[in-house]
C-alpha cells in the first residue's frame, strides 16, 4: 500500500475519519499532523460510534500504531477523556499510541482567550470551536508556548507557565476585564496531566526513522479542510493551522519523499460550520433537507452545519494546493432522494468567470455561483459495493465531478459504516 495523506477538500467534516478508518486496513501507522481538539472525527464500526478529537481515527484497529505529531496542539485533558472512552469499549492504546514531545499544549489561558476574543468580536466572530486553537498556535509561533515534553519536568514547565501567566493575565484584565488564572494551579494540574500521559510521550524522530526503515505504511490524517487553511482558505474565517497536504511533513517530522498519494476527501455536497463566506449555501428547504438527511450537526460543538450544493471551484482549489492524486467522495447516499441535483461549475465575479475559490475575502463575497442541473437517481445506494451497482445517474454525477475537478475518484462512501464503501481505483 502506498503512503497516503488524507485531507479535507472543503470546509471540514467531509468524512475524513470514515475514509481513514477504512484505509487503515492496509496501513501500519496513522499520524495526526495538525489541528487539535477542534476536530471531530466520527468512526462507525458495526454499531459502535466514536468521535475522536485528538487520537487518530485508526485506533479502532487493535494492531495499528497511532501517533499524534508535533504539529498538533494538544489538550492533555481531552486525550485522557478519549483514552477512557476507548477503554469503556474494550480498546486500549497502550504501547501503540505515541505523542510527540515537541507538540504544543493547549493551556487554560488559550481556551479562555479563544472565548473572550470571540465574544468581543460580536457579529464579526469567526465562530471558532472554543478549543483554544488560535491562541495556542499564536503562542507557539511567538516562541513562548509550552510543549508536551515540558509537562514531564517542573523545571521546564514552571518558568514557561509563569511567563505566560504574566502577560496573559494582564491582557485578560486590561482588554477583557476578565479574572486572572492562577499559575500555581495550572502548574499543579499540568504536572499531574503530564504524569498521566507520560507513557505515551516520545521523541518521535528516531522512532519514525526506524519505522520508515522497516517499510511501515503510513496514513497521515488531516483535520479541518483546505478552505479552512490559514493560508489557502477564506481568511480570516479559517482555522489557525495549515490544513493542506504539505503540512503532513512539517507536522510529523517525516519528509516529503515518503508520500506517494494525496487523497482529498469530498462530500457529495458542501457543508460549513462557523461563520464566513459560502457561495453555494442553501438557506432554504433544500439546505434543511440536506442537513436532516446528512445528519449535519457538528461532531465537536453540536452546531448545525450550513449546507449547500457541490462547489467545483472549492474542490478545484483543493486539487491544486494539495496536489491531489485521488478524490474520496463521501455521503453520496445523502443525495439518494433528490430529484435534481445542482453543481456549481464556476463563479462569476463582476461578470468574469472564476474557476477556483479566490483568496481575497471581498472577492469571495462577490462570487456568483453558476450551476449545472443534473438528474437525481432516486434509488438507494447504501447497498452498492461496486461502480456497476451504482445507479446510472449517480455514475453520471460522479463522472461530471471528476471532469470538473480534473482528479479521479478513487473511492466512494455510501454510508457511515466501514463496509459501506466502494473502491474504484486507488492505485
Ligand atoms: P470528519 O471530521 O471529516 O472526519 O467528518 P465528521 O465525522 O465530522 O462528519 C462526517 C459525518 O458523516 C459523521 O457523522 C460520519 O459518521 C458520517 N459519514 C461519513 N461517511 C458517510 C457516508 O458515506 N454516508 C453517510 N450517510 N454518512 C457518512
Ligand atoms: P474536522 O477535522 C469543520 C472551523 C470552526 C470555525 C473555524 C475556526 O472535524 O473536519 P477554530 O476552533 O479552529 O479556531 O475555528 O474553523 N473548524 C471546523 N469546521 N470541521 C472541523 O474539523 C473544524 N475545525 C475547526 O467552526 O469556523
Ligand atoms: Mg468533523
């Protein structure tokens, strides 16, 4: 099996976890490389459902190794919650879950700051998940963050926490009138958390080098989606990390020569959770229908996801900035009862055709989607397990999307469960 990066090609929640869990059958090691507990990755196996925020979605396969790479921002409390949830269902990550000692830690100041900033922004809020992601990444880049390895040694942790407390508490008071957070309490709590996660913490570089030498097969599990990327997305309505495939290398410590394929996960339609532009949004009964049939409610915050038609300029942009080799199309079954289906082929901006999602927010706001109407298939696809079993109109829909985006569809998902999948060509 090739080494694969699996990333979201829209605004997140494309069904990445379903695809990762399925493709893990052929892999040895699954690595998360960016984002944090803002991610909500749902895996359904038989009648069990798990939502992972930090632990890679491959963990359900009992013999596979899962790694949380240096590019992830880690809330250790969340990891412990996920480990406890897994234990309740008889799955133990002992000896096969590893956390990079140089990954940054989400601290109570980060979570508080995320919420304070959003509240103050009012109608201009980004609609974050409130998980402290932006403030944690800014402290990382500002070079005064706390890393996982620091939690294992008070001599490292204490001065860093005291420094952060010094300026963050002042900021809380002056800018938000918010009460300070006691650094002593944070030190005590995070040393305790450090002891709890210590068995999983490793210096990854050498371990990954060894795995590479043994020809282990890797899956890099992306979080969020391309149009939430801090550089390539609808800035500032984005997350605070690079979500694109290139980030897999920086966020894991594995070089680009290892990567054979980049699989872009796409929903058969489009969703977005949080604020910001969304050209094909359906603020009407059709959008509500998509939400209802697709169960489009956030796996992290429970918020209703905004729904719209498939947007080719969005996925075309993803194809370019990620170098996609394949698409994995999910949730085709959600369209089973639609008599007609619209696809946005391109935008018009001030009367001029635009083929990809632009980067300037003002330009995105002026994008008028141009639609093509395709006939629905009005048949159940959830039992289909091969291309030929799919209804003719569903095949035409898929072919048209391939043509518009110019990337072949390697896999189709027709239900949330592992076996509700069709492999077309993942070579
Ligand atoms: P992720 O963040 O990209 O991993 O996606 P989420 O887990 O946030 O959201 C995807 C939702 O769709 C989850 O509830 C999945 O169980 C579900 N899902 C995934 N693939 C399919 C599919 O092909 N059909 C249907 N009906 N549901 C799916
Ligand atoms: P997965 O991995 C969908 C969105 C938030 C908000 C913006 C910034 O499950 O696909 P943040 O908390 O990251 O600062 O919020 O990004 N967002 C997601 N939307 N799926 C996600 O993850 C998301 N993670 C963040 O809703 O609009
Ligand atoms: Mg999600």
